[in-house]
C-alpha cells in the first residue's frame, strides 16, 4: 500500500498530518476510511495561520531533496488529510519516497 502515485509531472502524495506533535517525524503509512494509503507525518508546528502546512512542505523538501517550490498542496489545506503534488522526475521521487518509507519502518 503506497501513499503515492507517479504522474506526468512528478508524484501525487497522500498525507495524514498530525500538528502539535512532540517532535517532527514520520509515523509510517496508514489508511484512510476508503483503505487508500497515506503517509503519516507528525510535526511540532501548530495548525495556525498555515504554520503546519509550511512546516510540512519544508519537512518533505528536506527529506526528499526537493525545493520547497516543487511541493504544492492540491487539496486539504485546512484538513489533516492532504494531497500534495511533488514536481520533478516521478520515478526518482518515488524511489526517494520508498527509501524514506523503508527507513521509517526500521
């Protein structure tokens, strides 16, 4: 169950964000109500004035070696469940995500 799909312009990533966590980090892969995979991420940033969304973009950019401008929230700006678009070489980004997920389960 992968939380992403490769698109023509990069990768579409499903995320379940938990703000105000004790520390920033991955919490593995979880499922939404329909059984679709979602990358669970915990961030210490509060969900106020877009702080958690900005922290999410910065966290993923650093973890995946992308520029912040390569990451866009396509849906769920005000929700814990988000769909992100990661622009670039989809296969390369997918490989980095797989490596990140492998490290998250270790």
